[in-house]
């Protein structure tokens, strides 16, 4: 137990000794000191990539500061201004690379890895443009039904007695008592009886008159919306019906209901308004720039967040003739089938409109640098050479853009880190232009002999304490040469100086 307590007491002391020894090694052992400085100057991933880069056989022209490319040297080393390691600049491997287009940059494989450069080939493919927008589901106005009667009378019984009640075609809606309709039924029974009695008459005109009278009264009942079944029942029973039932003309839902018992109605009275929801309209707004991409009959796909897995195909049926001035958008209407009645009026839905652009030469969208006036891509010429090339763009989609001029199929373009290449290319061109100006030649290599400094007294170069640039500690300055001594400082009142 005592040994354990003693070892616990010595642990802090041992840790402190280890820290002191580590600090002494870093402070006084030059290799360790340089290694730590290198790690702080360059991230570890940079050092690892440089070590992993294969050693090529290309000729090194010079070394340059990666942060300040105008500083050049004929030997490797450290940049004196920022402390970064000088990187080699290689001579082009082929004559074609040496005679490359202006702005072409050479990037070593190690730097390509660090920059994250990726490429893709320009290729011909079928291009489809997609417009995505949000719309509002509404009723199909062509599938609305307004229920009226063509006689006057009083409603007796009501079967569809609340709004949004679902009805099917042929379901009873209400019954009505109408003196006019009752009189027409009686006339039909008389005409039916006369036709039976006079139909066998020897006089052809008499038989034809009875038949025409029956057809006229029957046509009147049909025009007053009596069904064939109701007329047949009238013929079979021979008794007029006091209450006549009216049926739903379509399958759908009751939007409006104005039918109540004992209510007097006329032909002007709208008793019901019914809506067939088997087809739904969707109205969406598209931007003014997207107007050329829509046309009548265009296929559309509908999805809804509230209905996962639903995807309904429809078509564009109408384009409104006016652009809204407040939003600069154009409203278009699409029609979608709704057989299961899952889509409800007022529901927000997502709509995709697709248009085929044909087979075009395309590159990824990320490959194009668009400044507004010029569009640039960087072409991979091989051997680390990247050439900036101006192109003319065509149709654009979310992932690809058509190239009308400036590229050939099969050429490789940079799709990632092209902004860094653009910066490098512009910087190279600027430096090349500056180098041709008088008085703007690049700095002399770091290995050139420094100008000889004036010698001081006794043939030695005067130096200042603590100003050694070689990273070594300098000896204290030698004794001053004999000569007139500098005056002693004067003594000030209230202060005492010792010399």
C-alpha cells in the first residue's frame, strides 16, 4: 500500500520532467525544431500528399512560392516572406504542351489531389428539361351539374339533404308535386287509351292522329325530365303519380343544396349544384423565363406530400393569356384523372413538366464558369495541363448544360475545383503580363550571392546583436574601437543612475 501511494505522489513529478525534456529537445535540437515548424507551416494532409506523389522525370524550371508566385528560386527552400515551402515548376513534357493556349496551367498530381480536381467527358445524350412548381387542386368546371326543374311545384321529400354528400348517377334527390305535371300525366293516359282504341280504325287518318297525340304527350313528359322507367310505370299502372321523383344526373358531391320540404320552386330555382371529382384541375404559376418551355398537351406529373407514393400523369390543357404584373408569372392549367377520389379540391400539390430537348453535346453544370459575359470551361489536356476555353451555351437543365460551340465530344472538362484553376490561370496571365513591363522583372533567385556589405573597423562586417537570420545565436559584439568616449549621461534631480 505504501509503495502504491509513493508511486502516485511521484507521477506528477515524472510528468513535469517529461514536459521539460520535450521542451528542451524542441528548443535546442535543430531537426526537431525544423520538423515542428514545418508542420505548423503546412497541414499534415499537404505533407502526406507530397510524400505520396510519384517522383517524375520532368525537368524542373524553377521553384516558386505557392502563396506569392512572383517569388522564384533555382533551388528548393523556404520562402522568406511567408515561410511556406517552395514548390517546383516543371517544364512541359511535349512540344504541344509548351505551345498551349494562353492561361493554361500545369498542376502536378499531388496538387490535383489536394485541390480535389475531378473531370467528366463532354458527350452527346438525350436532354430533358424539367420545370418543378407547386399548384392548387380545383374543381373541373366542365364537370359541374346544376339541377333545375322545368315546371312549377312544391318539393315534398328531400333525399340529398346536406352539402358534400356523395351521390351516384341515378340516385333520388327529391320529389315534387306539380299540377302541370299531373295534368300532363293524365293527358298521356288519355292519349294512350285513344291510341289503343283508334289504332285499329279503318280510317288511316284517325289511326295516325291517335298515334301522333300519344307521341306528343310522351315527348312532353320526357322533356320535363321524367325517365323512361317512370313513363313505363305510368303506362302499366294507368294511374297518374301525384309526386314525381327527380334523380341525380351525374356521380359526384353536393356543392350546394337549396331543396327543402314544402318549398315552392320554379324553373329559375337552382335546387342543387353537383360536382364530379373524377377529374381534377391543377393551376400553377411558372416564371416568365419558362414560358417557352410549356405547350398545350404537354405531359405533367403530379405528386403530393400528403399522399406518399402517389404519382399521377396528366396533361396541360390551358395557358392563360396574361402575365401577372405583381409576380411576373404566368398561370397554366393541367388536368389529372382522379378515379379513386384521393385528390381533394384545395389541396397543394407538386407538379413536374418535362420537355424533350433532343440529343445534344452536354457537360455537367458544375463544369461551366459563367461570369455573365463569358462562359469558361477548363479542358484537361493530359500530363497535368488544364486549358481555359470559352464556350457557347445552349439549353440548361438541373444537372447538365448543352454546348453549342467550343468543345468536341470526348474532351475532358474539370467539374470540381475549377474556381481554383481559374484563379491560378488569371494569376499566371497577370504575372506574365507584368514580367514584360519595364522594371517589373521577377525577383532574383534566393541562391544568388548577396551584395557585399561595407566592412567596419578592423575588417569585420558590422552586425547587430540578435539579428542572425541563420537561426543561430550570435556572440556578443566585440569591444568598441579606441577613440573618443561617448559622454556620460547627466544626472537628473530625483533620479540616480549607476554606470
